[in-house]
C-alpha cells in the first residue's frame, strides 16, 4: 500500500472580495499551499474592514482550495 500525505499540493485562490475590490485592493494570484492553511492570515487587518472585530479585523472574502491528484487505474475501485 502506498501512503501519501493529502495535505500537500493544494492551490488556494480568491473567488472575490467585492468590498475589497471597491476599496481598490488587488486580488492575490493563486498560491500553492500545504494544509492546514488560513487564507486570510497574511492579509492586512484594518479596523474599518466589514466584519470589524467580529472577523478579527480581517477583510474577509471567499477562498477556494483545489487539488488535482492521480488514482492509478487498478485502484479506482477502492476509492
């Protein structure tokens, strides 16, 4: 049996932050990450962000995590 960590090889991308776009903030390009990961942790915190202290002053937004992986033909029935 081949065991492999499923935490590596993920891509995180923003699916849009309408408020941030209105404020002129640029969307980050897709980024390769290892899980666990917090998409907002590196973003600037501001008192005037929409969620204010309820969201830890982070800007919020929608993020998508994707991963592509290969399952060998002979093992597809098992998964």
